[in-house]
């Protein structure tokens, strides 16, 4: 047996339905669209979410919640992540370079999850109170840059 002798099972393959090829084809004239109605005309395209005239689901469901258009998205880094990294000076650019954060967004925020056992210098837009205390307790510096508001 070789690959050139393989064939699909009987009945699996069907010829494409050729519509609009004249009256003799059996599928001419209206070309399977029927008579009249929105779907029979050329250029018809159904509206997204259309349910045949029934009130669409997205309009039947109640609107809930609130989207704060002033929300700030910070890149988050924890002290346990900084502890594992080589070096003793960390800026947003350095953390991007090391792959600790993917994108900066509205700034860098340092949180206090984990412990720091060595002297490090961190430049970030915001520090949690506990993170700043832990860094300074270890003999390091927590330097706030920019004017990002929490």
C-alpha cells in the first residue's frame, strides 16, 4: 500500500452545489433563495445578533456594572520577584528587559508579597506602604518616580 492509492470512504465526498447556472441545472431562476423577502435580494447580509425579529438577547438582558474610564493599569512586581533577580538596581526599563513585566501601562507598582534579604535600589511610580518599609528595613532605597496617582 502507498499514499497514492488511498481514497476516502464511499459517500464521504460530495460535489459542490452549483447554483444560478440556468434553468436546466434545476437550481436556476431564484438560485435556492426563494421568492421575495429580505434574504432573497442581492447584497443581503444579516445584522449581527439578529434573531428573526425577536428582541435580541443583548437587548433583553439588563445592563449591569460600571466601567471607570479613568482606571489606571499598573505593571505589578512583588518583592519575592526582585529577590530572585540578579543585580541591585531595578528600574522599569530593567524589569522589562529581564522579562519580569510584559508592558509598563500607567507605571510600575511594587507590592510587598515575599521578603527581601539584601540591599536593593528600586525606582517605581508607586510602592505599597509595606513594600517600601521592607526595602528600607533591608538597607535599600525605594525611590518614587513620576507623578502617578494610585
